[in-house]
C-alpha cells in the first residue's frame, strides 16, 4: 500500500488546505498572501474554472500534506502551456512528497491535458524546490529582479519551464 494518495480536492478539503497554506514556510515560498481565510479556500474549491486543475496529496490516513495547481493559459496561441504552483507541509518536506505530487501533476499535464509547456516561478533561495524542479526537467529561463514582496523585502525569483519531450511517433 502506498504511503500517499493523490486526488482532486473537493469542498470538504477547504479547512485542510487553509491550514497547509497558513504556515509561513508554505505561503512564504509561494506568491500567496499570509492568513488565508477558510472562505477563500471554500470559494477556490467551489469554482469550476475549466483552465484550473488542482491535485492534493494525502497520507494513507487521509491527512492532506501537499497541494498543487496547474493554471492553463487562456489565450489560444498559448493554450499549450500552464503555470504550476505547489506547497508541501513543513513536516513532510524532504520525504519525497513534493516529487510524488510534481510527477502526478506532470503526468496530468503531459498525458491528459496535452500540455507542451509547464512553467513556474520560484524564489531564488528555495534550494529544495530548485533541486526538485531541476530533477524533473525544468530549466531556468529568466531571473526577475525584485519581483515579489516577501517579509517586507523585494526578492528575486527565477522563471523556470519544462517542455514535454516529443514522442517518437510524433517525429515519424
């Protein structure tokens, strides 16, 4: 039996996702604001945006420990791409949770949504996330200086992307 279960979040997950994103280590490494309300997460989970695809990862006991989203581009000429964001609960970082969630999200992007490009924004000092993204095929495309306000300081971020490899059948 697997240590983790990956599934789509539903309205009943609002409190767990609020708790996950209330940790300064989680929201501080994303572009989210601190102190998310339960109502915010209820609204996000009640929405039915066809361009937004979310997954969560929970333990075998049902504890939500990670969340990720893909936001597909809406412009027709950019529809082959999506933005990725994710967060892992502090106590579970460094244990393969992020990798399991990221692999599931990339499988969704590649094999079910037909995406060619997945991009993300990561703070330059988030060494663990950078290592994971590099291992999963993401490359740095740009540094954006003083891009995001975090803890009262403007911080640099890296824009990274991963292009899906062409299949041999597509090359024939």
